[in-house]
C-alpha cells in the first residue's frame, strides 16, 4: 500500500510538471533582435529623423514577437523577430550614415573655409 | 462541352491562379526597394550588401511560391525590403566616406599649396626687400655723393672767393702803397739851407748822354718848388759820375748833365743867375765804385747852397 502511494505521488509530480511545461510560453531567441535595437539606440538613431522610425518599428516588432510567443506560436514569433532585427540593423546603418554625411559636409566646409581664408579659388576643390 | 463552357472554366482557373499569385505588400515593397538599390550606387560601392538583399529577396520569392499567404512569406519579404534599404543606406555611407576622404585629401593638398604659396611669397618679399635695400643704399650713396660734391664746390667757391678777396686786397694794398709812395715822393720838400749840400737822387740821363729821362721830372719838380719857395737862394749845381770811362770824358759829361738840370729849371722860370754849374767827374764819389749799387749812388746831381 505504501509503495502504491509513492508511485502515485511520483506520477502526480510528473504529470504536474508536464502540465506546467505545456502551459508556459516558448523560449525565444531574441538576442539578435535586442542586440540590433541596443546598437541602434547607442548610435543615436532616436535623434536621427530617418532612423528613428525603424528603431521604433523594431521595438514594436520585438513586443509583437513576445506577444505571439506568449500565445504559444513560437514559429511566428521568431519570424517576427526577424523583422525586429532587420529594422534595428537598418536604424543603425541610417544613423551612422547620417553621421558620416555630416562628417563629409564638415570636411568639405573645412576645405572651402581654408581656401577662402587663403584666397585660393574654390573651383579647384572639384578637380 | 460548348466553347463558352471552356472559356468560363479557363477564366475561373485564371482568376484562381491570379488570386493565388497576388504578392503581399511586403514582397512588392521588397522588389521595388531592391530595384531602386541596384539602380543606385550600391552595386558599385557595396556589392556585398546588395548581394545579401538579393539573396533575401530570392528567399522571400521562394517562400511566396511555396506558400504565398504565409506569415513567413510576408516576414521574409519584409526582411528583404529592409536588406535592400540597408544596402542603399550603406552605399550612401560609403559615398559619404569617399567624399570625406577626398575632402581630407583636398585639405592636405590645399595646405601644401598654401605652404608653397607662402614660401614663394616670402621669397618674393625677401627679394623685394633686398632690392629695396640696395636701391635705398644706392640712393643714400648718391645723396651723399651729391652732398659731398656740393660741399666741395662750396669749399672751392669759398676758397676762390677768399683767393680773389685776398688778391684784391693785396692789389689794393699794393696800389695804395704805390699811391702813398708817389704821394710821399711828390710831397717831399727839398730844404735848402746855406752851406749845405742836397743830393738829388732820381735824376737820370740817357746812357752816356746829358739828356734827362722822363722819370727825372718828379725830382726836378721838387727842386723847382724848393727854388720857388726860397727865391733868395743861389745854388751850385754839380754833376758827378762813377769811375767808368776816362777822367776827361767824365768831367765833360758831368758838366753837361749839371747844365741840363739848370736848363730845365730855367725853362720852368727859375732865374739863370741863381744857378751855376760845375762838373766834378768821378772825383767825389759817395760810395764804392766796385759794385753796381755803389756806382749808381755815385752818378748824381747835387745842389750846394751858396747864399
């Protein structure tokens, strides 16, 4: 009788574990998407008009993925994470592109100013 | 079956096919984005990124063919769209970097040009400075030379003026001395005192003759004045010679010369009886006949006051 009780207890625990496992959301691999979003934030994408939109989309898509995962559809959630990652990476590229564009503009201005200060014709900068 | 039935079946089949092949908006966007990117600078500047976009689009297209309406197709198309945009953004970044690099090179080239121009300007300035210094030195030297010449000319002119002045003064003194001597000579009064002799120096005759020279008239005039001032005086006019020639000749010559003096005074108005003449010859010399000066002293006329 005592053995029968022990077996039933173990079975109950195993059943509870199985039920609990089946009831929780699937584990998502969000590392790539979150890394992209973090990189976009660090590159100042939120302050760049062309990049801030994609950063915002990436964040929303990450939240959507979490929501989908919470509903148990891991496959669709991971597919949504691809969107988040792509938007995050695009935000990074646009943010850096904006900085590079500013740097190029400043470099051209430095040359123009140098030539103006030293009375050198400006047209030669395009040669 | 009637032809119309075939047409209806074909139309329905075409409608089904067309409905099944309508791409989702994400895929349409992805295609457009890739076309746009491949037409721009991405193919040249970031071909690897463009290739990634191409691969992503191909995966989305395959997914579309396999399962057109799946969320996976839409998400893959979405990712392909972003990959294409990414390629375009990176192409712009690469272009910006190239522009920056070129601008930096231009900056260095410009700086080099400025340094070169500055050196050339400096060299020109130095050359101009040297030329100006040389010109200034030449002008100063010319000025000094001109001033030196002017001072020398001034000094020469002053020396000439001084020389002329001294010469003029010397001439004036000489003329004055002559005038004074002449005045003294003209104003010297011969004093006639009884029993004394007066030597009339300066009465000269032509050589070996008893003819008076013109220079003798001054002393003769003084003798005349003395005779006029002393109307009671009687004098003996004696002629004297040096020792040249014989005694008889000198005796006669001295007498003739004394008579010539008397005749001159008579012509001027002195009474003949107040004067008598005598020839002494060489018997009463005043000086030595050994020298020219002594002999000149001995050739003379004397007045001896008798009364």
